C-alpha cells in the first residue's frame, strides 16, 4: 500500500512540476489532468472512494474541459512570449517567497501533536456515510452551495457576454 | 500497511508549494489559475489524509465543499479571462494594467 502511495505521489509531484514549468498552457492543462488522476488514486488509498470519483468527474472532467475550451477559444498557439522587460526579480522573489511558504507550512505541521488514530467504526460505507452527514449536519452549507453555484453561473454568463446593454 | 498521515501532509505541502511557485513566477493567467487549482487540491489532500486518520467523514465533507467553490471559481475566473482577452488581446498578467491609472 505504501509502495502504491509512493508511486502515485511521485506521479503527482512530477506532473505538478510539469504544469508549472511547461511553456505552453495546453501542455500544462494536460499534465494537470494526469496530476488530478494521481491525486484521485491517493484518495482511493485513503478510503475516500466517493471523493475520488468526484475528483475524476468534476476536476479531471468538467473543470479541465473548461480550461481546454478557453485555451482553444483564445487560440494561444505560440508558447509564452518573452517578457517586454526583465522579470528576473519576479522569478527570484517568487521562488524565495515559495520557499518561505514551504518552511512556514513545515513548521506548522511539525508543531501539531496528533492524538492517536482510531479504529474504523463498523457499518456504513463511504458514500452512504457522506450522504447521511450531508443531509443532516451539513444541510445548510449544502443548500448554500447551490446558491453559490447559481451566482457563479449568472456571473460567468454576464462576464463572458460580449456586450452589456 | 497503512499509509501514515505524515506522508499525506508531506505530499500536500509539496503540491501546495508547487502551486505557490507557479502562481508567483508564471505570467500566463491561465497557468496561474491552474496552479490555484493545484493548491486547492493540495489542501483537499490534507483534509482526506486527516479524515482517514481520524476515521471521520467530516473531512471529506469539507473536500466536497472546497470542490464546489473551486468549480464556481474556475467558471467565473475563466469568464473574466475571456472578458479581459476581448479587451486587451493578452493573457499575460504583467500586461493587465487597466486597474492602474
């Protein structure tokens, strides 16, 4: 099981790096799909079958199709052009900031003292227990989510419309 | 053999860091949006790792909501990119200076 985790983690990290360092946005998007599949595999290892399915359907399916659609709509054939003025400061500053973020995150993770893990409660499967929780304890957030999606739909249509009258 | 929760956290931190690097050094706004997705994914991974560790489904609930927000964010973000592209014919963030006077 740990071997599978290491393989999937390696795939996720390599493809994540490719997403960041590919010059062409289309290739970045395709590598990001592979990345999402690897992360979905890790969700399966962590006994989150429902979330893994949602990850593949929503992220690798819907969201990435939207990305590819926009990349092709904007017709960005040539790779990222050279900047008009030097961006070395931006690159160096960005990497330094990222390293600081990593150090901060690692420090935060090291501070945590975890209580011992529990044994799995018997009974419900993953999807069934999610559904039970979703429609009892988390009913209000679930309903608010639908409003959020409605707002996003209206916002996207209004923004992408060519002329506002 | 169960995967320890620290492995999930380490992978989560690494993916998040890659996303941060991408957001900070890339100029293409589409790639920046993809890197934001990758950071959200890294956070989801930490949630899933803890949900498995504590054997509680609440963590998976939060992943569910994060994914919804991510989908909404991508839809609005891409619409914004299309709108800006129509105005300025560029996808590079250093040329989006319409908010400057």
